[in-house]
C-alpha cells in the first residue's frame, strides 16, 4: 500500500527545466525522454572506461539515506564524482537525527555549507517532498526512494535498459511480477513504461501482494505467474519487501518459490526473446532462480550499469541551471 503522501512540490522551474526529481508522475514525457537521451550519452559498454566530465566542478551533493542501499547510493556518489562534483555522505543512523535533530534542521545545516543538491531516501515517503519545499531556490532535491511510493531514477534506468535491448518501449508487453503492493520500483517503472507508450503492462502477483484496486490504472492483473508472463517482451521480477510487512503477512519463502519463483521452465511462457529485469537486491531461490538471474535473458547487470548514467543525466539536468 503506498504510504500517505502529499503532492510533490513543482519539479520544474518557471523556464521548464528540471529542478527537483521527486516522482515520475506528472513529469512531462518530453522531460523523461530527454533524461533518457542524456543517459545514453553517459552510458558506456562494460569494457570501456566510465564517462567523465567536469560539468559540475565546484558543486556539492549531499547523500542522506535513512534506509539500506547499495546500488542507488553508490551510483549517485559515482555519478556526482564523475561529473566533477564534491560529495558528502550522511549516514543517517550515525547523524544528529539520533540526538533528536529534525530532517529540516539537518538540511538547513548542510545548506549553510553550500550544498547544491540533496539526494534523499527515507521510509517516510513525504521526506523528499518536504525538504524540496523548504530549501533555498538554487538547491535541488532528488529522491533516492520514498517509502513504497516512488523511486524515480530506478524507473528511468529500467526504461533505459528496456529501450537499449528492445529498441523501443512503444508496443511492448511488460509484466511486473511479485511484491507489487510494497514496491516503489513497480510504481515508478510503471509510470515510465506507461508514459513511453508500452502497449500492455501487467501486474502479476499473489492476491496478498497486489496493490489496491485504484492503483496502476489501465494495467491488467494476473494471479498466476505462467499466464501473467505469457507472450511478454519484458519480465520484471521484484523482491518480497519483508521490511514493509508485519511478521504474520510475510510469505513462506519455500512455498513462494514453488508457486512464484521465476525459473527457466516458467520463463518459457514469455516470448522467446523476452528480457528479465530485477532492481536488486535479489533473493535467489525465492523470487528468481539463479540460472535465470545469470542466464542469457537477464539484463540485470545492465540495469546497474545504466543506474550511474541515469543519475549523471539527472544531476546534470537539475544542477547545471542551479547556482552559478
Ligand atoms: C530497490 C529499492 O530500494 O526500492 N532497490 C534499488 O533501489 N535498486 C528494490 C528493493 O529494495 O527490493
């Protein structure tokens, strides 16, 4: 269930440029397209050195994550450094929040130290929005994941990865499988795929992990894995997000894999050239079998690689028009 959540503050400046990235919802599709174009510019094949520039030299990015993260935090940090910015990482668990300091007070402290952008992840989905409405005008706020509500850079990197492998999003049949109810990734990737013209987006989940009926407009709903992924071009698998569940509602992992694990045999009901995505962290043998995760149809490593390129594009788009 998405947590209670206020409408985002305006993400665009008066001149139409991107100031904050809080959610893909309501973002004009041309902004999504131009972020993907710039991401392509920064994406490099695995064997080549990473793209670099000094476009953001002299800017400072503060990364404040209050929930665990490996890929998102590291890729925001690498993206900032590869554009020449300074980076500070605030371990919220070790910060003055433990002494009772509020998020706005921590942010105000860092503003005084000339931070130009805040990258925020919080279990409370309203935190990035709240901070964006209080910072000085030249400062940008980027969401690194807001509760189970949204994860906009993940939505962009998923769209980029699909586009690279399939050449387009238009006309594709895409299945999102697993714990959709608690997934911010499902919500943001759905927004990206829908905005970019996917023909059909299916949400495929056991009844207990389905989102509320008024969410995921125009998606078709399936409660069986095989029929849900049948003839799909893209299968995106999600982790069971136990941290957002009560102990009693956490499914048993062995029986979940028996019914819902994506195995090579099950994947055969998707199109022969279907690609498999997973935002990670993966629980092998729970929602996905290792031979699928590491197999020829998996593009999971490309998602991670694209994560840095997308975050470079987002930092460039938001910070270049900020303070000069
Ligand atoms: C996801 C997240 O944190 O929402 N991971 C990520 O950012 N790549 C997915 C998850 O935790 O399952």
